[in-house]
């Protein structure tokens, strides 16, 4: 499985020549309300399998959680269900707050 670090994702999102990936946040709604990466869509971990049809298996998809553990498991689930370009955000939103956006709330 591919991994991406927060500063690499930031560079990708800032690059106007690259197509933006789907940012799939698999945390709980209360976590998403506290902090999130702009442009992320929320599908909590427990709902992903039932809502997998809302996602495009051909699109580059970066899976996000708090520290990168839940997102790793969901990225693996997506791969097992035919998604061809899934990337786990190493360190999750916690790393994003530390390395990219110091103004982001942490928990």
C-alpha cells in the first residue's frame, strides 16, 4: 500500500498541474467537526463498506484519520474491493497539524 506524508500531500494539493485526489476522512463526525483537511469528505470507518458505491475506484484516493491507523485499514479494504490507487496519510490529521497547519485544532 502506498503511504504519503502530510507535507507531500500539501505539495500535491497546492500543485495546479496535478489532479486533486479524493480526500476520504474515515474518522467519526465529532472528530471531523474539530478539525479536517479542506476538501475532505467524511465517511466514518464503520460506514465505508456500506457506502463504497459513493467512491470512484479509479480515482486517486487519500485516506485520512487521526494518526493513520484507521485509514490504513480502510485503504486496505478499498484495495481489496478493486480500488487501484489508494494512499494512506501517514500520521493522519495529527501530523498535518504538526507539519503543515499549526493553526489546526488538535486532540
